[in-house]
C-alpha cells in the first residue's frame, strides 16, 4: 500500500459545493482514471487469536456498487483524513483515482473531498416502508422487519460451505434453537425482527431454501483471502441475477427501496487464509463468515450489529491490550463464541442505549444538577410490570458519557459470561448516538461503589454506589445511587481505628485526608510518624499458614479464631503463573464457614481487586482492607478468598476444621476449596496458602499515650472496595520489614507495639 505524501490535503465540502461537482457519477472500466465517487465503509474482521482489525474500504456509486480497497490511503499516515470518515455516511470524491477489480488506487498528493451530509444507506432506510425510524435524543431506533439473504458458496473443486442450504436456513432463521432471528427478537422485545428473503423477485423463486441462495464460483478458495473470495462471489452473483434481474442491478441489495433484502451474509467455504472468523461492515448491509461461523449465534449477533452501527466493547479491567479492546463479555460486541445455540445474552448498557429498545425505562442523570437513587432491574425483566428502570446514562456534556445497568443473569441474558448479577459501569463516546467503542469500567456487587474522577471536566467526582442486590425475588433488582462528590463530612470514608479520617472539602466537593496522614499504607519519612499515622507506620503482625503446593483451585474458605481481640488488616496469597494478572475477591462472615459454602447472601464482600501474581510460593500481597475486620477474643470468623481463575495454590492432607497454624493471638484452621463464585460441592482438606496480617487490639483499661481506653468498639460498617482496574499496581514505598522466623507453621515474633482504636500503646 502506497502512503500519501505530505502534500495530500483534506477538503470537507458542505452541501451545494459537492453537489455542484458530483451530479454525474462516473462509469468506469478496469484501469480507468477518472473522478471516483464512493461511500466509505469500515470493515471489522475478527480472528481466531481473539484479535480484530478494521479496514477502510469504499462502496462505488456507479452501476455496479462494488466494495473496493482504498490503496494509498493508510490510516497511520493520514489520520487527518481518516478521522473525518463516517462509515456508510461519508461520500468521498477522488480526482484522478485509478480503479481495478479489487481497489481504488489513490495517487500521492490527491485532494480527497468528503461530504458527510447524507448516505445511500440512510436514504435506503428512510424509503423502506417495512421499517420505522423513531428519534430518541438524536438516536435512530430501527423497528420493524429487516430482510436477510444468506449466500452458500461452492468453489471450482466442489468445496462448499459445510452446512447445507437447509441447515443454514435452520441455523439462521429456524424456529427451533437460538439464532439471529430469535435472539434479536428477544433482546429487542419484538421491536426489531429479521426474516429470510423468500424470493429474489416476484414470482421467480430462485432461492435454494428460504433466505439462502447457492452460488458457484469459478475459482478454488484454498489459500485465498476473505476479500478475494468475497469479490469472486459478488461477481458471480451479478452474473446469476443479471443486471436486469433486480431493479437497478446487484447494487440494489442495499441501495434501493425495492430491493428484497436489507442484509446479505456471505458464508464462505473452509480453506481461506488468514485465520479469520467473521467480518462485518459498519452501518451497512454486508457480513462475511468463515464456514461454520455463519451458524454461530454470537457471530451472527455481533456482525449484524456492526451493520446496525455498533462498535466493539472492551474491558478496561482486563490484563491484555487485546481484551481491553474486545474483551467485554457482558454482551455480544466483545468476544465471539464457537457455539450454535448460545450463549444467550444481549448488549451492554452503552450499546443498549444506542439501540434504543428500552427508552421508556431509561433515565438520563446530569450531575451536578441532578442525582439519582432507585431500583434497577435487568433487561431480561424489561417487560415485567414492576420494572421501572433498566438503563442509566450519566450525561457529562462531553463526547464520552457513562452508562449503567444491572446485568441480571436470567432469561434472555442467562448465559452472560461476565458481570452476571452485578451492576456494570460502561463508558462510550459519541454521546451514545454514533459508532463508538465502549469500555467496561466496573463490575459492582452488593455494597460496591465506583468513583468517576473529574466528571465531565468539572473537577468533581461522581460516585456510583450499589446497596442491596436481590436475585431471589421476581424481578431481581439492584439498589443504585448516583451522587456528585460530597457535601458534608458524613459522605466521606472515616476510619477512627486507623486515624485516617477524611473530610469534605466544600470548595471542591471532594473527600480529602487530614494533613499528616495520607493513608496509603506506606510510612512517608519526614511527613508521617507512628503516633499520628499508625495506619501507615505501624506494621501488622503476620501468621503464615503454609507455602507448600499440593495443587491449585479458584478459592478457599477457612476459619480464624481469635485468642485475643485482633483486627484483620490484609492477606497475602499464593498464586501460580508469575506475571499473570488476576481478580481477587475477599469475603467474610461471623462464625464458621461450614454449611455456607454455596450461600452467597450469608457473606459480605470486603474487597475486589486486580493484582499481578508474584509467582508460585512467592506470595502476592492484597491491598490492606479499608475496613479491617475486628474479631473479639474467643470468636470465630470465616473468610472466603477467591480468584476468578484456578490459580490459587493450596496445601492438602489434613482434615477440614483441624488446627493448622497459630500464634499467641490467632488460630487458623484447615478449610475447603470453593470454586468461584460460591459453587456448591466444596473440596475438603484444603488449607489456605499465604499470610494473614493483623493487629492486636488493647484490652479495656490499658493506659495509652493519649489517655484511657474506653473499651467501646468503633468499627465501620463493611463497605465493598471500589473495583480496582486490573492493571499493574502502583508502586508505593515498602513498609519497614519486621524480622521473623517460622517454626512448624507458627510465627515467633519479637515484642511489638500494640495499639487501640485511635491511639498508640507503649508495649510494657
């Protein structure tokens, strides 16, 4: 591909200017140099590796309507041009362009003229009597019935799409199982329907079966690229149908209101090169599939959704750059799945807002002028008369806005692979109207929260809080609050135990730590000291359980018994696969875990965090709990520490409930392996591998530096930590290490400072 030189300029014309120059569209033959006009289309290709790429091509406005590559216009070299392109919208004029069978060659120095006023596809939709375009805040909701033609291909050697025409009809349009027709109807609640084209023209049924046409191409597909085979199919279809076979010819698959179909699916035979799975043109009519992927539900939903102007969905919490762009598994615009009848799900909050199917139960919140608090239900309960709200849009007044939904894992959304029964926060550009990639920012469980900093450039933060989540009622619900910053100290997290009280800065409406203690769990020399900031400068004690690998699982439940009153501050866990990023969840409950392995409502979520594994037997530190867990002397407290993946190391051999490790203050007992999350059928005789960090709390009446202890418990209500993005954790100053040695699982420690809530004790 030849890049344009620096002499290339960009001219964006308004209506009359371009119309004056483009009233006659060129008719060209091979190698004909002329003024070329075409509509830009962005093609998205999904690969076996999970990667995706997009390529700008152009749909000719002449009598053939070919889709051709733009040779000489590279996006990296010409971002000032490409950023003006809108797929299916922009009509570009290329003076001096040279056209061959597969591409438009653009000479260096060409002035490309761009008109974004209208599009062929828009005119097509507006003329179609079977569809109704309704506007919701500048969004276009496509309702009614859209007609689909699927193409089964047979090459010169007789190699064909694996499924027969009858099987294709069943897998795409059939009444049994789950497919394109059934799932779009379900997700839209009948607002958008797809139907098979039954004839190419009136009284001339050329189709092999309903909605499927077989075409024989004169070449072997083995080793050819997707684009090459697509061109061969298009040329043969033109011959099969003949230019007079349809009003206006082959191009009227998509450009003329009298065309019998709105979408065309090319289902290519096996053997093409490139390791691709499927592709779709944004805001257009054409999709292509690599053989059996034509039958797979997620590919059908994903690629046709590109036609409906939906971009990809990424996961900002993911560890890889690939998943961050395409890894949102809460809807169909992330990953593809090689399954014919599933998974059953719909689209994330941002895409759902863009599609407009749930507008009567969607709410716009515009902080700081408004806040919101209420009960959200999932889209699977949209039709329930008790459902009031399924979508929230947090309007920033800028290009990027935030979208919230309760991702209820039931009914039409029952197979969702990520964030099931959690509240999801999604960010997307183009004001929820145009084609824009979305990013999943947070997955919140009960009592979780997520803070959006500098909301809309205001310098203030917006916090999304989740109260209760109830999936036992019908419909299930999540109580959600959206509020702007703080207005009083009561809105800020306060920790009397650790002297980390924060206050509300009334000028910025943000919570700030008091001077002299930033509560980052690192003692900053010269700024903080052990008396004013024990949370940062006082090292907790450690009980090490074991670092002996007998296997891996996702999570472990275990009991701790306090011999003296202690506060559990954090944990270190044994995770395999050094360098791997994992999601860790920490739960707790009063009393033993036995009998509650699969009862999530009995547990309280303390922490959700993404961490990088230090590797097997090296121990990976979890951040300190913002709400340390107080365990009075003689009480038993259980914990459930789990990952989403089977990467946590355990030690086996002793019976569940047996004393495994202890010191003068706490006892640790063998627990059970419990797969994520709360999967029934625990695996007994599995001891947690790692370290338990805690501080000893002074008994009532012991003299302190600041007075006499009151003996009253001052423990904050448990609040889930905000979900921390799975990124390399920031590096903070290491705490002073305390020398210790381990013997038979029990730590012998030097005398340590002890403290009570809010004040430091001298050890005597």
